[in-house]
């Protein structure tokens, strides 16, 4: 079912706002943001954040609860995040010493964001 273009634009604005909130939240937790909306032909990562040798591939979901946000990340989404993340990682000079994690930041109404570490394990 095709969405109305104005509905789609509204959803994109909500998504970008959620990503901005997630970026600020991660920075407050000591992460350095190395990429936002990293897109490849086979996938996308909302935020790539780094803290020392840990790289977090972060999916951002604005939902009413953490459970709903977690449920919104299906196997297809996980594979796309992994694939795009692999491409980004392959371009890093210090690739061999990096640990990769797949996280979620849930943006909840009238609450602080929730950072779920290790939402899923890569391959």
C-alpha cells in the first residue's frame, strides 16, 4: 500500500528528529559519532558511533515502548544493518582491533531515550 507523500515526509521528519536526539544521547554517554545515515546499495545504518575500540552500529526507532522499538527491528533490517556496517568497517584502517556491536536507541514519548546494547549479534 503506497503512502501519501505528505505522510511519508512527516515520517521522515520524525525519523530525522529521533536520530538527532539519539546522536545527542550517545554523545552524552561518551560516544563519538563517526557517521549518520550511512547508506550503501545493500543497506543503511542510522548511526555509527565509536567509544575507544568499540563501534556501535545503531538503529533508531521512535515507538511507544522499548519493546515495540525492539520488535520493529526484523531479520531483514538486521541483515541490512550488518551488510552496510561491514562495508563501513572494511574501509577502516584499524579494522582488526575494532569490536562491533549492533545497538538500538529507542525514542519514547515524554521519556529519556533508551540505549539497548547488543540488540542482536552479527552473523
